[in-house]
C-alpha cells in the first residue's frame, strides 16, 4: 500500500497550484491532508474511486484534516473524545481492513511557547488515543478488534538536531523545544517507529517544511516536521519512506510511505 501525507496550507489555495496533478501522480491508496482550512461544503473534490473523510475546525479558515482512501473505512473517528481538544478538526482516524490509519495536525506551541501546555495535553491525549486503537479500545471506552496503527501528518516538531537546518539558534523555539521533543520521544517509546529514520537513520538535509521568509526553500533551510509512524509490528513491512521536496504548492511538501501489507 502507498500512503501520502501533505500539509497543503489551505486546500482551496493548493487546488490552484497543481494539487490534482500531484494527487494523480502519486496514485496513493490513502492520501492524508492537513491544514485544509475549509468548512463543510466549501470544497468538493472530484476523486472517483476514493472515499473522503473530513474533519473541520469550528473556527473558519483554520486547521482541518482529511483522509482520502480507496478502501471504504469500516469506521471513521473525528476526534480524540475530549471536547476541548476536538474543536479544531485536527484528526481523522479511519479503520481499514488490516490497520488503523490516523491523520493528525498537531497544535503549534506558538511564539514564546505560549500554547505549550495545550500542546503537551494534546500530545498525551493523542498518544493514548493511538495506543488505544492499537489495543482495540475506542475513545468512548468500547472494545473492538485490535489492529496496528499507521499515523501521519504535521507533528509540528523536529525530533532531533538532524531534522532541521539550524538546530542551535532554534533550540527552545516552538517546534524544537525540549518539551516538544521529549513528548515526541514518548510517542515513539509507546510502541511506534519513525519510518523515515528507520530507513534513513543518518540522512541530513531531508526536510518537509520551509519558512516563506529568507528564501528558505531555495536554500533548503528547512525542518522535518511531517512524519509517518507505524506500530512496531508493521516496521518489518516498511518498503519505502520518502520526502518529495520537488512538489510545490504549499510551504510543506508531501511525505510518503510504502508498506507491504497487501
């Protein structure tokens, strides 16, 4: 199966910048979007053969996620089951035949870490949510068959120094604070593998987001903050973990995962 994830920084904007062509070229089994910035009814994607699941923020033009899948989901979840964390459309989880697929747009800690408490609360709840799905526990406490998890999205953190161009000046800043990095480590320690580092443990200069300022993308002064993580049971099935900086249209580029799971 081929999975693609892309923070499009506004689906209506990227539709004018080659989204349809990129979508067709990837020919993915599952395509996840983050930061869609739309409300229900504002966008109609004509994608024959794909099932669409969208989560919308209550605030207009903000956040939002979507999963486009060839396989019809058996179940779709649009939140973590915690009301005050589920108002920004930051998650879509779909139950497929062999696995759970979770698309996430993690909250930004904001300047001077003004929202770090909210961010860390989200991280903990998200970690418990994904572990629960893996164990067959839904957010409402009901039990289902356990399945491994593939999760992806914009996690808004560069985990290690290798994951951003300028770690020194950015230490302690949003996306590279000790708190956020430790929280991401806790997610991995809960039983998940970073697929890109699994296959490319020492590759530097591999980034998925660049600031619009200072000609950052042309100079590859970027950050790797978009990930595919998998349950460790799926790690042996990972065949490719890719970053596609040549695909334009957003300040993020798509990232991909090829998994040998039928």
